[in-house]
């Protein structure tokens, strides 16, 4: 009986360690994917002037990448925009969901270019 209990405890501990290792590996993959997506989004946001920036309603980036996809008109590479969409769908299907409420959509005059990046000006501070 005692031997059976020890074997049972060993098997349960081994299974737990395996599950924990698998979860940690998935977490690393999600972090890597998140960084790649943020890099792709950042490329779309490069700008030189306010007039280049706009709210792109064709792509819902969502949490944890932001509420709205604000990008530059100068960046119109449909292949990369499609890649962002695919990568976000992959992220959402494999990684933990985060949920937060989004503020009201920014108006056109609330979108601009600061320090070479298209942003929502409502959240911009010169200290950034």
C-alpha cells in the first residue's frame, strides 16, 4: 500500500512538472509573438507629419496591442497589414486573453505625429 502511494505521488508530481514546463514554454512563445506583432505595428506608425496619421478601421488590433490601430498613410503595404491581422489572430487563439475597456474613439484632430510616431494625442505628454 505504501509503495502504491509513493508511486502515485511521484506520477502526480511528474505530471504537474510537465504541465508547468509546457505552460512556461507557451508563455515564452506568446511573449515572442507579442514582441513581433508590436514591431510590425510600430513600423506602420512611422511618420513625419500629423497629416499622415489616421485611424485605420480595417484592422482591430485589440488588447494587448491597443484599442485602435493608428497608422501612417505613408505605410500602405497590404502584405504586412495582412500579416499583422494573421499574427494577431494567432496570438488571440493561443495566448491568454486580456480584457480592458477602450476609451471613446479618437477624433481626427486627436490623432497626430509625435517623435516620428502616429499616436492618439489625448495620451501624449511631452515628457515621453
